[in-house]
């Protein structure tokens, strides 16, 4: 008689069936595990809204998590009860949603962007130029595949960006030559991998079954920015390369900002904020910027218009209108 699946196995299956991203699956499983451990390993069927509220309070009060992290935990538990257990909680949970503070994005001036990028080495510098020049999120840059780049047309395609949507954005002309050089080196590395029996990458969804067992070796599916180390996939036995981990890029940006003497907190996302802001400053309309960023709602893009409202929301202080009297020497 077959052993019934565990709660976590069912959770993984339901997340996969609904095509949640790997990162979301990992996060949801993490929060379900923590919820169960927090309540002494009681089964979620024995708990309800009161226990969920207690767990979220613990995260906010004791763990000092951010509002977005707290809301992610709530989303995971909603999925657990509504989709996995097929038993919605006894009362609504809207009141448990944490209020996220409204913060203006950190934006660098053009000269500061240049100095940070110049302070970064090798491949991380090329990736930073893409983050700023194309408006990508760090994971969108790390997971670029060769087939996503069209250097002749000067555009790239982001596959399954935030929200699972594809979009196109520009490739800056100033990095096309460097990208070609980088891809030439990557192709040489990939050819060497293939000759020694490796050269595979993970493929999305059921693409491997559709295209054949050797499709994971095809050049067009390779990561543009690959990890230096290989790993053996436990299911297929293939020797694969993962894409460059985002933490490598995050550390390189922090080091570059420190080397440039930037006083602000600079992250990979700062380049994306600066991309949007500088486009608006250059006179591009907000709908174009919205499309390049991949925002569903233009209200999300509107946060970048703060840079256009200089000097107290564009209002001239009455003090500046007073006639000036020259002081005696």
C-alpha cells in the first residue's frame, strides 16, 4: 500500500501545478515550516486564524521582519489553507495584512552611477551596465539566456519576470561590443564543457521533454552569466552549470559603491530606480517607462516622478520672492 504524501509534498505539488516560480515555492515552504514549528509542530488542520495572527505577530514583534516579509508569510499560509488543505480559514484575514511604508526609491546621479560601475570588476561590471542600461532586476539579469539577446536589433527579452510576464527592453549600444566578447568567451567555455560530457542547463517547465534530452546542451539555452562551478542534477545525472548567483552581484555592487565613496545605500535595484528616473528626466513619457520596467499598473511607475518635482514638489518658496537688500559692508 502506497504511503500517503506528507503535507509538504502536497504543498510542493500544488505550487508546481499552479506554476509558481521556484523562488516563491521555496519561500512558501519555508514559511509553512516555520509556522508549524512555531506552534509546537501541531498540524495546521488543528489551527486557524488565531494561530496565524500569533505567528505573524511573532514575526513583526520578535523577529522585526519588514511588512513585505510579513505579508509574504501570510500569503503562504493563505495558500496552505485554501489550496493545500482546501479549508479556508474560519474568518477573513484581510486585517492581518501589514501596512507597507511608502518610501521614495534611492536614485543615483549619472556621475555616481558611472563611478560605482567603474569600481566593479569583470563580469559584474558588465551586469551592472545591463541593470542600469536596460532597467532589469538582478534576478532578471542573472537568468538571461543566450536566446534572450538580440544584439543586431539592440533588444533583450525578459522571460517570466515579476508576475510571470515577458517583456522587451533595450540593450545599450555602448555595451554591444563587450557583450559579443563575453558571449564568445562563454561559447568557448560551453564547447569545452560539452566535449567533456557536461554543458547542460536546467530548462523551464516541460521544455526538456518537448525538445529532447540533449536540448539542455544547446547553445541558445545557456546562461549568459554562468556560475564558475558545476553541479550534478540528482534526477537526470546531467552535469550542469547554474546561472551566477544573485548574491555575487549584490556583493559586487556594495563593494563598488564603497570604492566610489557613495554615502547612500546602493543595491542592485538602485540601478533600476536610476534607469527609470533618468529616462523621465530625459523627457520620455511615463507609459514608455512603465512598459520597459514591466509594471502592470502605471501607479507603480509614478513613484519615479518625484525627481521631476524638485524643490518642495516644484513649488517656489515665498522667501525666494522677497526683494533682496544689500547689506552694508
